[in-house]
């Protein structure tokens, strides 16, 4: 059995009177690409934010890389953050900084590396995600949507993370760009060996790069496992995702 790197148990999340999660359970194993699926408002991104300590559930346990992130101490949390990278849906690049400066932020904050070595690492990350060298000196407003995604990914990879958290990574990309980005994630995972936790509703990503997934419905996980295992479920949420017209077309490709 592979090692569990993320475990969420009995998660209850509430915003005011709005109950988002009611007894959510899921497990992510080392080295896999794990998808978080569900309809709008099902709390996919909320779960990811609870994993990375940006939100706190009302109750339950969240374990990431062997750490209880709900009751973690400040110093321990700072060390844990070095072990993951995050790509937010919008990219979340600092608009006043160049691509290179955005990527260098984490290295300057968490390491004592000399500036010339940081510059070398930054350029290596830029090349790793398939951006040209000239992108280093560009500002986010000068980038295409696909370049913003890749620059944000380079920043997420700056510290050589054990886990990469992706929130709707192909959102806003055309089909060609989305496929290229999916292939990039696959290749990087193969060569670097990290685990990926990915919030997505992109059927192509689900069919082509996700190893295991969970589907949220009725405020909990209604199915978890490989795509074949999940599709055995007759829950209405699974039916609507994978057995509607779009899912049926994709399954025949």
C-alpha cells in the first residue's frame, strides 16, 4: 500500500448557516495525481484550502505529510509550507513583479541561498515549465493566459515540493493549451515524483491524467477511487458528471 500524504476525516465545514461539508473523508497517496470533483458550490476549492491551512473546518481532522494541520504550531506550519507548492485558479502572480521576481519570492523568504544561485534556480524553473528565457523579465500583464499558468506553476515548483496543489489549473485555457498543460503536469510528475492534488471539472483532465479521484455531492464524498471504480457508482452526481452527453462522448474517444 502506498503512503498516505493527505488524509481528511469527518470534515464538517460551515460558513454561517451554510453547511458545505458534512462528514467528508478522503485519502491521497504518495506519487498520484488525485482529482477533487463536484458541482459548483460543492466545496472542492474549500477542501484544498483546508489542506493548505488557509481555511479551518468546523470539525474533523486534516493530516498532510504526517502533520495535523488543524492543531499545528506556527513554527511547524512554516516548515510544512516549504514542502508544498500551490497554483491558484487565477495564477495569483504579483502584478508589480516580473515573472522571475515572482518565482524568487519563496526562495528568498524560506532560504538563505545567495542571490546568484536563486537567479539560476529561477531560470531553471522557467525552462522546466516550458517558458522562454525572455519571459523572466516580463510582467503578468504582458503574458498570455497559458503563460500565466506556466509562470505560476514555476513559482509553485520553486522549493521542489513534495505535493503540488492545483486549483482549476486548466480553467480559462483553450483545448490545445489545456492539453499541453495536462501533459506538462504528467511529465513533471514522472521526472520529479511529486504528488498532485487537483481541483478540476475538466473532463479531459479527468480522463487523461488523474490516477484517483473523489466526487463531492450531498455535502460529502459520494465516490472515491480510480475512474473505473468511481463510474460504477449510481449516485446522481456521478450519473450527471460521467453519464451525461458530454461525459459519454468523452468516454468513447
